[in-house]
């Protein structure tokens, strides 16, 4: 076989893999576009749902008719585009994950497929759980903090002066919240995406544990570094209020502890499987047999070599020196 034939045969599987990857990417892109169009058609209702926390907060603060505004002609349209992109990605993720699975699965063993598939199913569920936690718990707390803080100066002034509120006595200027749609939605979407991604921590660390890239003991020993990292992420992805940051830190650190438990369980299952197959102690014995005898053999060779050199030197020196001295005498 010539060199050109070998090159063509080695290049053929790569071309086939690239063609398969292109097909899976096309299917994923089509699914995302279709889902994005579907979400865009109901974008107004989705926007109303996402603005429920700020609406309830405004009503609780005494505004009977909450109003949101946009100041540019294209602002509302691009707000719906943002909603449709995030919602389309969430809606089409099962199809995208299935296409990823179809591309990766042929290269995996059966036990690897059985180990990887549950995590592929758990990932979207955890993302939805994180998004729901953000929508129903974190965002209302953040809105209460920000809008309540805006009313705090007037409440303090009314308490000190004994008047009703700023502007009620004809003095001062009423400070009224006039929310913009895109800015208010930006906080909500950031919270949803941040908590959805943070809820993927058990999936990521457990997969790393199955691959041997992480261990329960290693995760336990890096708790203090994990706490610092989680606090940093909480400060970056949440608004600058302590309540939201503490909630995010508490939830993510709890997921970190859950990840340690899952990784330890994976390690116990691996140990039990190896023990059942009779490979657990055999591996340890093989490691000891392959290291210690070799080192002992090298040590013996070095000792023998040193002994040979030590024996040869006197034998070579004595015959050369003694006859010469006898002849001279």
C-alpha cells in the first residue's frame, strides 16, 4: 500500500465525523430557530410573567397601577428578541442535547453511555429548578430591596418631621420610580441565567468524579477556596445587595456539598464494582509488584556494578605494581 492510500484511508473517518458533526449542528440550529420563533409569538405574555415580581413589589409599596415604559422605538422589539433567544434556548435544549448525544454516543462504551445519559437528562431539570428559584425567590427579594430602599429616605424624613411623606406638605420633590422595560428585564434574565448555571454544579462535579478528574477528598480539602470562589461569583452576577448575594452563596454552597456526596457515592460504587470483579486488590498488588521489584532489581544491579568495580581495581593495580617493584629490586 502506498503512502497516498494510507493518507486517504486515515482522512476518510475524519471527513465522516465532520459531516456527522455538521448534520447535528444543522439540526440543533433549526430546533433553536423554531423554538425562538415560538417564544417570540408569545413574547408579550412571557414578558408579563417575568415582570410579575416587580409588579407585585410596586403594588405592595402603594402603587395601584404599576407602569413600565420604553424610551426608544426599537427597545420593546429587541426586548422581545432577548426573551425569545433565552426562551428558545431553554425550549430547544432537549433537542440540542439529543443531537449531542447522537454524535458522542457511538464513540462510548455501553457502560459509559449508561453513566452519561442520566446527567444529560438531569441538566435541563436542574437549570429549570434554578430559573424557578430565581423567579419566585431571588428576584422578588431584590426588587423589594431596591424599590424599598428608594422609599427609605422619605419614610425616615416623615418619621423625623412628623409629616406624612415627601411632597405631601408642598415641600421637596416626589421621587417616583419610572421603570424601563429593558433595564428591569435585564435584572430578571441575569438572575435566571446565573441561578440556572449555578444549579449545574452537581452535574459538572459528578461527571468529573466519574472521569477521575475530581475526588470527594479533594473537594473537601478545597472547601475554603470554593467558598471564596462562590462569594466572588455571587458578587459579580447579582445586584449589589447583601440579601441576594447571601442567598446565592447559600444555595450554591449547598450544591457544592451535595456534589461532594455524589462524588463520594460514585467512588463507592466504583470500589464496589472493582471488588465484585476481583480487581480492587489485584490493582494494588500489581502496582506494588511493578514498582518495588524493579527498584530492587535496579538497586541490586547498581550494587553488583559497584562491587565489580571495587574488586577489579585492586586486582588490576596489584599485578601491575607488584611485578614492577620485584623486577626493580
